[in-house]
């Protein structure tokens, strides 16, 4: 894991640097199992110390934790505790989503058809139901189309229950789609000419 430790107005001891690096490496191994990047800032604030820790995950998600205490070790421990909680929640969301996806593969698919089966109702001559060869639309969802980067949309897809995220690409403003593929990977549609 790439860890950058910056001090503002103080000298960070080698022991504190080692403590930060050790805890961050331990957290990433425990929750993410992949490499990431971290930026840790330790500074003096008033009569105490403040630590801000930002972790950038390979999926594109960013987590931030802050801590304040009378000593640099206490402030750092508090910030790293916040980061660990956020990593645990992130992993739990990914795990819950993965289990929901496995359960969805085992579910049967039911398509709602016209309840009359396309047959004429003999009792009521005024009501006619046209024959339907197409399945009926059973749900619609309306919402704003947000401006995201593809990596942010992929993260949102991973945390959402829907199988698709439609968004405006932050780079060029064009309409894009990320979706879950049957093989478990994520697909991204960026139509030709959207950047022109």
C-alpha cells in the first residue's frame, strides 16, 4: 500500500510513521485484500493535534477519517479508528450486495401477463382486453440523472440494488450507462461521439 505521511508544523517520529503504516496495511489486508493509496496529515491545532487520513480504494471509492487529541498518537488512533469503521461498512455493503446477487441468480423469473389471458369476458361486453404477446411493464423508477465519473458510477452500482446506473459522464457530459454483466463483471456503455 502506498502511504504518504505529511506533517504540518511538527516532526512525525519514525515510531508514529511505523504505527500508521502498520495499522493501514493491516486494515487493507483484513477488509479489502487489494492495494490502495493513503494520505495522512498530522498537524498541530491549538493546544493539541489533529490527524486527517484519506484512503483511496482500487474501486475508486475514497474514505476519510479525522481525529483530534492532546497528543499525536491519540489523534492518529482516532482517525484510523474512523477509517477502519468505514472500511468495515464498505466491505459489509459489498458482501451484502454479493449475497443478494447470488440469491437473485437462484430465483425464478415470473412475467406478468394480461390477467384475462386475452380472452373476451362474456359478462361484460363493454370491456375488451387486447391480446398481449409482450410482457407488461410492472415497475418504473423516476429520478434525476446525476453527473458522475465511470468509477463513481461503478461504485454506486456495487452498493445499489439496481442492475444499472445511468449517468452523465463528468468528463464530457454525455449520457453513459454502467451495468452488471451475467459473468459478475461491470459493463460500461459510452456511446460513440459523446465526447465530440
